[in-house]
C-alpha cells in the first residue's frame, strides 16, 4: 500500500514538473531570442562606431544619425522584453546599452565637436514668450540645417529641379561628394566614381550612378528608381521605390516600406575603369542581403522589403 501511494505521489510530482516546464519553455525561447538579437545588434553598432574615424565629414552626419536610431530601436526592443525577462537580465542589458550610448556620444564628440559660443546679455524688456518663440525657431532651423548639411558641403549637387534630365561626367564627380536634393520627375545620370552620395527628398525620379567608393545615403524618397553601385547603402524613410544595386557591404533600410531590390545592371562606356578607381569588387554583390533596422526578428522576413521578380526587372540603357 505504501509503495503504491509513493509511486502515485512520484507520478503526480512528475506531471506537475512537466507542466511547469511546458509553461516555461516559451519564456525561455523568448529570452534566448532577445539575447541573441540584442547581442548581435550591440556588436554591429560597436563595429560601426569603431570605423567612424575612416569616414569623411559629410558621411559622419548620416552615420551618427543612423547609429542613434539603431540604438533607440535596441532600447525599445529591451523595453518590450521587460514583460518576460528576469530582473537580472534587464539590469545587464540596460547596462550594456548605457555603455554603448556613452561610447557613441564620446565618438561623436571627438569627430564632430560642437562649436563653442558665448551668450550675450539681453535686456530685461524681452519677454519670456518672445524668448520661447526664438528658441523654437532656432531649434527648427537647426534640425533643417543638420538635414541639409551634407548637401551644402557636397562638391557637386543638383537641387530643386523639376522635370529635367540631368547628368555629370567623370571630370566633375570622380572622388568627390555628390548631393541630390528636392528633385521631382527628374532623370539623373552620374557617369564616374564619386566618393559618396547624399540623396534627400526625391519624388518620381530615376537615378543612375557609376561605382561609388564609399557610402550612399538616401532619405525621404518616394516612387523612385535607383540604379547604384557602392560599398554601403543606407535608406531612410523611403517608400514605393525600387533599387538596382551592387553593394559590397550591405544595404540597410530604416523606417521604410514597399522597397524592392534587384542586381545592378547599368552599363556605359568607361564603367570598368570607374570600378577600378572605386576599389569595389565586381565579383562581390550583396544586393539581396538587406538589413531592416525596424525588424529584429531573425526567424521571419521583414514585410518592408522584397526582391524584384526576374521577369519584372528592367534593362537600363546608358
């Protein structure tokens, strides 16, 4: 009798333990998923911070802005995970992100130091309302100037054009920074090898470019087609746009949707020499390896981007 009771009790305890493990299994999987993704993102941000010194001044603006956005996404990822993470894991992750934030800020201060300025005394008659208004205006102006700074600093640029066919040749753009801003219904062809390209606020445009030795930064574009070759491609706040790309590092999208990718297929006389000048490896093209910083899940494809079907890809004439 005692033996039967003991076996029954052992079986009951085993069932309780099994049910407990079944309940805890999804939580363990969530924790593992969180740690894997956060560790990967922290490592990648640290690497990108470390390589900041190799970038030009115009590249640094978008570079640090992009890193800041990525860090904010990681912090949001942690905030959402606090529902199931143990308190110790939350503490360790918070500490890691705090160190990363300090590292990013220190590097930004080192490479982009703020200009020193002095306040001038003002008469007491100036009311608080006027001061607040002035502060707000200056803040808006600062945001606008930061956004437009790459365009202002660029060696070559097309700005505020509508419905035009525009082009530059190698003598104008080789090893120089190029900017395209506020273009509508334009076709732009850049023959040569620029060092970097900054694109801002384009609509219904087609942009063709030879091999770029550094990075291409694209933001706030809509209903466009880009045919580009570069080391790294960064795409921000862009929608309903196709990219035909040759990228030796990878393409990154942020706050973008309905963007499609296909391999670079533009050709023109002299492009082989421009590839040599750029230093890009023609045999290495990660055109379909896209990182979406708004999509941290590793076991599911981001809904924000897709590949252009082979039968739908266009062949572009020089």
